[in-house]
């Protein structure tokens, strides 16, 4: 279980989690992983200007006061059946996963090429082709409408290219998938996908030595980094033909529910729908994506960590719905059953979030077995008892999830 703690509540014995979020993702968050071992370490964290840390309660070695890290709108027990009962609205797929996969892969490949092109063109001072961008996102909306699991699985499990490009692609897809779960109409899904694809376009105006700096940004460097949402909105506004909703999604995707984001420090009540969605899926992708300096967090842990920020960074209702939309065990989760067998989630089941469809490939000693698919929503079957990190076993989920 994860908990966000103000630095003034930091104590020796707390275990800090490395979220992998950059200073642009969360400027106030200290996330160098490890046990806090001295008061000097705590003083240094405070002196560097950090305001919060996320701690792993299971590895923390000190008892916490009941009020530490709590907000009026937060509950830090990770959801199980409660969320399923509250918001079962992910919708039925029109065609099978296997039938949609090649169509989704084509649409995703086209989007990746477009993201590369418009990023290059903007750096060269050229205009974005708005008509082409709409057609690209239409392909994603079409695929998600037919079977959202195909597009979602491909964008999070396939390795396409460097993070700069795939992050924009992933945020667009995740936003459309979640928008479908909310029941948004087709035109709104298209605009939401465009907002996701363009959300970081302003980073093309940030010097590369700041974008790619491996260490902590200075105060002045961070002030420059914080300009990227406004710069992105200005670039898109000059193009014209993009709605206010898209521009708001770009400008405010780093704002937070509690008003501690940027550039304007807006609270949830001041934010429109698009910024709230883009901001949430942006963090989820940052947590679960592999970068040059860190492995991606497994989906179950990323969602658990985000749930620890419920009522703080993220609006409780939207976060609950997002978790339900992805599933407690999203597609591609590597799981161990109570009979010792191990495999991957190959399909989520709307009415049984804790009991998805899995395909088993290994025994308890990680020896390969004859693959077997189980629908765990049939309660005569085993149950999941643990999510595992496939990187620990040097296996790639895509090699197993997308096999026939």
C-alpha cells in the first residue's frame, strides 16, 4: 500500500518509492527510492524544495500516526469489489481481441508515424496538418469502439520507439479508452484523443539540455519546464481549427485536484473534463513506461500508487472509474494463481474485475507448461493471489499475450 506524505511528516524508517515521475510530471515529489536513515537526509530533502514523498507502507519500519497523509477525500485501501459495484460501465466489445489486433496495430503505427512527423515539423517551424491529425485519431477511436482491449494492450505492451513519441501516443489511446468507458460521444472521443496526442507539444520549445537533463533541475530550469503547457497551447491556437476543449486539455494537463499543479494552480472544480482526464492518464503512462533511467512499474502497482493519491492529485470519482475501466488486473498483468501456476491476463471481465481471463504458461518454479486459458470469472477456477513483475524473470508480456 502506498501513501503520499508531506516532507514535514517524514521520519527515519519510512521507505520512499521511486515513481519514475520527472520534475515536469510532479515538481514537488521526491522519489529517490530507499529507506530514510537519518535526520540529515530529511533536512536535505526539505532544503532541496521538495514538498511530498510517496512511501511504501509495507516496507516502512516506523509506525505512523493515523492522520499522516490523510485527506478529507481519501481512503488508502486499494479498491477491489467496491469499485466494480460502483461503476460497471466499460461497455461491450463488438469483435474479438484476435480479430481487432491487426487493425489496431495498423492504426497505432499510423499514429506513431504522425507523432514523429509533427514533432519534427514543429521544431522546423512548420505547421501541423490538423486535417491529417483528425483522421489519425479517428482510426484510434474506430479501433477502441470495436475492441478497446486490443488498442490498449498494444500501446502498453509493444515497444515501438523512444518515450518522447510513444508517450504522446499512449496518452491519446488511454484517454480515448477511458472516454469510451465514460460513454462520451464519438466527436468528443476524437477531440479527447487529439488533446492527448498534442498534450506535450510545448516541450518542443524547451531546450533539449533541460528536457534530457539526468539530474535534478535547478529552480530556473524548472521554471522554463513549467512553460511547456502554455507554449503548447499557443502553438496550437495559432494553427486554428482546434476546439477550446483541446486547447484546455493541453494547457491544464499538469494541474491537480488539490490545486498544487501548474501553470495556474487550479483545483478540480476549476478544471474542465479534458484536463482532468489527460492529467490522470499522463501520470499512469509515466508510471508504467520504461525509460532510460528506470523500468516501468507494473500496472497493478501503478494503479495502487495512484489510488494512494486519491482525493489529492486525482478526483476520487474519476480515479475509481479509471481503475474500473482498465481493470484491477489490466491486460498483460503477469499473475500467480493460488494453485502456483503463472500466466498473463489476456482479457478483463466487466462484472468480475478480480477474476479476469488468464493464459497460463509457467508452473510455480517458472518452468514452461502447455499453455492453458482459464476464465477466472467461473468461481470453480483458481484465484489470483499476486501480481508479478515480468522484468524480474526477463520475459516480455507481448510475447505471450498476443500469441494465438
